[in-house]
C-alpha cells in the first residue's frame, strides 16, 4: 500500500482495523441468524445459493462462477436469504393491531422485522388499517380501476428482484395496456451506465466476462465499495493480486473491501496467514473529482506518448475510434493546477498511476455509483472510456469496462423490455407475436414519476417489489402526495414505508421470495436472472413458502393483466402462469440473438453469456466507432459550491441492502449505533466550530426555494476536505428531485451541496 496522505488510514477517527471477510464476516452472518431465527432449511438454502441448480441470491449482481466455492455466498448475501426466510410473520392479526398512522412512526428496520407478509390485504380508510381480501377480488377490483384510468397516467415500477420472466411480462402488460412508464431501480443507480456507455461504446452494459479478471495486469476502481456491495468479487481480486495484478482505487472513503481481505473459506488465512492487501494505491479524491482525476491520467499518458512514443495503441485508435484529436487538444489545454484543485489529488500521485497504466498490457476499469450518481455522471463514464481507448483496452482478453451493478437482476430487466425508451425494444416483434400496438412515445423515468405524483398527473402506481417512496430523492416532500393517487398497488415480501402511504384505493399483495418453491400447474418452476457480466442463470427455489396464500410474481402479473386487458387469444396469461418455459420461449423469439436455446441453457455452469457487440469491437454508436469525449468541465458536480457549503455523498452500511436495514452495525467502517449521523473530517468539524456528537441541521444548498433539511449528529471520519457523508435513505430528503444526471436523469445522490447549521 502506498504511504502518504491519501493512502494512510487516520487513527483519530472511527475505522475498522481488520480485513474485510474473515471472522468479522462470519460474526455478521451469525448475528442475523440469531436475530431472525429463520425457518428450518435456511442453511441448506445457503449451501445451494448461487450454484447451478440452486437459487440465485437476491442481493448483489456479481457473477456466479462456473466452479463455485463450497460456500458461494457472502455476508450480505447470507443476510438477504436469512432475512427472506425469517420465522416472523406479518399477517391479518398484525394489521388488526396497528393503524398505518402508528406504523409510520416505526423505523425501516422495525417495519421489516415484523416478518413475511402472508395474506393479500386491502386498505380500509375508515379504520386506517389493512384488512384481508381474496386474491380474485383484489385482481377484479384493481383491474376495474385500471380500466377506467388513462394508461399514460399509470406507472409500473419494478425492483431489481424481479426475474427475467416476471420482467418480460410486466413490460408486455404495460405495452398491451398502452404505456411504457416503466421505471425500475436502475433509474436510481446505474441508468447513467445504460445511457453513458451506450453513447460512447454502443453497448449499454459493461464489456467484461469473468475470465477477464484472470488475465488483467491492472484494475482501476472508481466509486465502488466491493466489501459491502459485492463481497464475492473479493475472491477474484485476491486471486488477481496473488498472480501479480495491480489495483488502484479512487474513492473519497477508504472502504475496507478494497484495502485488504481475508478469505473466510481458507483455514490458513483464518488462523495464521496474513490478509491479502487489495489496493496498491488508494487515492481519496474529492466528491465529483473523478473527471479531473481521469483528465490528469489521460494528460500524463499523452505526455508519455510525446516523450518516448509507443504508449498509445495508434492502430486501434485509427481503426476503431473517433474524436481523438478534439479530446487530446482539450486535455492538453488543461492546467495541472486546475486538475489538482478539482480532484483534490497531487499531480505526482496521478502521474504515478498514469505511468503504471502505460506499462500495463491489459487493464480493466471498474466503477460503481460513485461515478453514476452525479449531474455529470455520464461524463465520468465517458472519461474512463477515454482512458481505456487510448491503449486499446476494450475488446481484448483481460481488458474492458465493468460497471459493478447492485441489485440482483436490475440489468436483466432492461434486457427484456423494462425501459421507458421505445427504441430499446423490438416493437415489430411484439406486434407480430401478440397483435398489440406498443406505444412509441417515451415513458416516465423515476424523476418524472415523482414529478407526476407531486403534480397529480400520475393516477395509478403498481410496484412490483421495492420501497419506491423511501428510495426516491425528495422523499419527504413527496410523501403527502401519494394520498392523491386513485390506485396504489404494492407487491412485496415484507412491510416497508411505501406500503404506509395509501391512495384512494390501495392493496398490499404478498409474493414468494426466490428461495421458496414456486409450484404451478406443470410443477416446480425455474426463473432466470442476468448478472453484472451479462450472463444468464437459472434459479430454482426449494423452501416451503411462508404462507399458503402467497403467489409468485409471475402469477400476480398475469392475474392483474387478465383482469385489466381486453381478451386477446395471443396473450395467454393462464398458460404462462402454469409453465414459465413458455415465457422463456417468448423471450427467445423476441430477443433471438441474446437468448438462443434459452430453455436448454438454464443451468450452464457460470451462466450463458448473452453477447456484447462492444466486446467484439462492433461499435453500435451513432458514428459506428468508439467515441472519445472532450470534457467540457473538470467536475461532475452541478457547479461551484455555494458559500460555506459541503458536498454530501450518501452511503449504505455494511448492515444494509438498498433500503433494507438489517441492523445498526456498519462494521467495515468502524461505526455502530443510530444511523442519523453526518460524517466530517476532524479539521472540517473544527473549522466550522462544531463538536463531536453535536446535533446539527443539515440543509440542502441548491437554492431552489424548497426547505430541505434533516437533523443529524456530527461524527468525525476520514474524509476529504469539503466532503460530508450520511446514510441512504435517511439523507434522501436532502436530495432535490431536480438534481440528476444530464443524460439519464439518475438522481445525484453522490453530489449534493449542503450547509450545516449548529
């Protein structure tokens, strides 16, 4: 590990002294086991998790290897499965005892700990309670409301948990009904990838496959927290390090998963062997400083080419790219003083990384939401692609760009039609297959949906999983507006805050989790998911469902569609409910290039790759080439910080997955206890006349006239100057709805100007 200001862990702030993985990971799993007391068979379920013929974890989207480990699950994956298989139940008796007004005073953690939902429920406004109802009554009444609602005022939201089969049917239902208002959790995290990568490489997803990580010489990480968000990836990083690969990390926070790792499945490492160092260089840049840091790397690579030649892959640049000269001129005109100021890094540090890059034959660029959730998130991604293109590091073994997705199937949902953009779907095939006329105007993104809820133009909202009302920006401002909906349908496994914001007619419908057996007319059913590396995996649940009243997501979608749409002999909802293989046949017919022989390849070890044109150096861009981008700014932030303002970044803890909070131990950061805290470095605390533990008012400083503030406690932490950090979703009331990536409308959760008042 490099020594120096950016590489050294502060000893005067909270931190975790141990490696990621190791005994801490096992203790984390044990604590959730003790708290949740899962149903019998949970451990057998974990033994099958992420293996061919087993069930695919509902947590992260990291790939499933062809040769799995004995335990192919991580701490957070185990927590997600144990959380799903809890023995606690949240049924009619629970709702009879609690009004929604009372439950709105509960925390996210308390709501989900009430247990698995067991019965379909309808909201009764007179008693302010959910009351039981029959499935067929729910379908009939929901369908009747949808029939008299303008389809363009209707929204179908999809969480990343939904399978490919479910997602395909949701998208088909929407188009047959007459809308493509199909936001999903990607809108709030990696939609910038879908738009940004598509613009410059022609592919909306990353280009790497699992094998590439066994052949690269250098990995560059930007804004990604492997230890918490995709811990199974640590096995690949450890193998790469042991064969000599170098790793460089750019992140405002020192995350333990990219510092060092102990493999909990290796007895020697768990006892006497030292942990494996992960990052050779770790640079804590300022939030929004990635454009400047990447500009510095590119500037030095171009200088090296001018000094000695042979650094750039000129054959590749000439044959496969466009825009190089304009990009080079723009970078040459940048001053190192400006680069240092905007990045928060020293010139010599960036030059060292650039020289390492120039010496490395095969390089992979990896990133997470630290790049995507900015106003200039698309430019962050374009700059990383610029760097890779200079040396032909896309389309060769051991090279590529690799966004690390969060939710299990969020990438796959886009693949099979969950999109608000009509041009991304083969509408002609849908017309031929189903005799429908898909809408051709653009639908609503998450931001547009929230705007529609606020101004009353959204009338009906159907959520296929997730906790939309809690996850969105400006959530506190939006909460009262949910009461104005004519219809609010929430399909879920556990109770969350979105279920406590009823419209004029509201239903809460319980579904199976992925680990449970999904038995239909033709027997147990398989569902499929797509991972971050574009591989498709089958998933077969075997646990007994939490309640005999649960239905699968596929069955619920088909029930709603059948009750809503006019009869169409080509829309065979009952048959599709009984046999998911028929749905996969439809997916193959709709997307034949990606899903050839779909049903025959469900359990291929490691999954089957759906293909990627950019990986094959076929550039499906407007120019027909990979596109260099000339930066128009050095910052991904919306503009200069207002006076006395800091840049807020939102975080997820080690005891959390999305809005699900398993507990209050952010172990890998050395933090525990209540989550209502704001992190600042000690010097920042002193400069502002604050003190540790002080309660402060954190205010959004965008100056748009809205009063956005939360009360948090000051906690010292190792962060760059000018940076504040707070937990998601507790800090979401500070995120303005109008602060989003310019191209994708992904909310800028990692770049919000705030002021702190004592």
